[in-house]
């Protein structure tokens, strides 16, 4: 748990974004932590813990995707009632729209964008997680941002 505590917030943001429409993010977090704790003996170094955690979460999602079709879930179903901690209604709608459009991207591009933009990973960390070179990660980020912008603003252009 000493390894997990410092990265909890990043892991939660990753799970919220990655599980959108497929899985309750808290269930994903719990399943991942449980599985990682059961297999912690396989960890070769403390530095690899973050990658081990994210890789396990991705594997759980892949297995769930094989088992059932996606169903859409609330972005913040159990958010606190305190207004200062809960995003405003407009922000919630924007976040839902963002996650819905992210879900339309191919898996590797979506994962790369989530890791970099939402979870705050560096390009070098993404290179290690996705087993790609630096230029491939940068290219995937660039193309993914463009695709996401096209998806996000396409309906407005048609109506204008």
C-alpha cells in the first residue's frame, strides 16, 4: 500500500476515463488493486509498480469487453454532494461528451490520450506502457487530438 498511496489520484483519473461506457470505474479500481496485491510477488522493482497497476487495469477491461457488450454508466455516479468537490452541471456534460467521443477512437489512440492528457503520464512512461517509440507516441497523440476535435465539433459545424 506504500507504493499505491502516492499514485492513487492518477490511477483514479485513469480508471474514470478508461472505463467510461464499459465498467464502473470504482469496480475497475478495486478489481485491479486486488489482483495486483495477489501478484505483488511478481513485481521486480518498485519503479515498475505503476506500469504493473495500469497494465492490470487494461487487461481487466479487455477481459470484460470480451464477456459483454458495453453499457453506458454515469461519469460521477457517487460524487459527493458538496458543491466545491463536485463539478458543475456544465462541466459534467462536457466530461460526458469528452468520454463519449474518446470511446469512439481506436483503443491504442484512446489509451495514449488518456494516459497523457488525463492521467498525466510523460511520453517516456507511455512509451514503456505501450511498447512504442517516442515518435510513434507523439504521432498517436497528435492524430488522436485531431480526431477528437473533429468528433467534438463536427455536429456544431453541420448546424451552423
